[in-house]
């Protein structure tokens, strides 16, 4: 797994990188109880959408828009674009998930 820039991310690739958290939104699952966190991450080459499925409430509570975050994720194709299925996200020296 390499540190990747947004413009290098392709479906099926394991991603590890440092990004700016541009937006976050805690959303309710459509057909099950619970929440997931939808985020937009960016670097100098562009932006990418991502979701935190496990530990979404805790991640949302610890993250602020504008934070620099280290992310580990799997890139997946969704509706014709690339999104990140985020496994872990680290902000300002503390592990969120």
C-alpha cells in the first residue's frame, strides 16, 4: 500500500494517504439502524468522496472540517466514480477508528 494522491486513486486499489477533510456528514442507514459517515477528502490534485461504515459516530465526534487526516481505505467504483471505503482515519495525532 503506497501513499497516493487523489488523482492516482483507481478502483480496487488499497489507499493510504494524507488529505484535508473538506466535509463530513453523519447519515442514517436506509434499511437498518445505525449511521455511516460520508466525507469529502482533498489534496492538491483533487477531491474524493468516502464513507466510514464502522465506528461512524465516534469518527464524526473526533473529526472537524479542515483537519489533516491520514486515511487507509479501499477504492471502489460507485455510480461511475471512485469512492473510498475507509477502514481507518487518523486526525491530529489520535486514532479515530
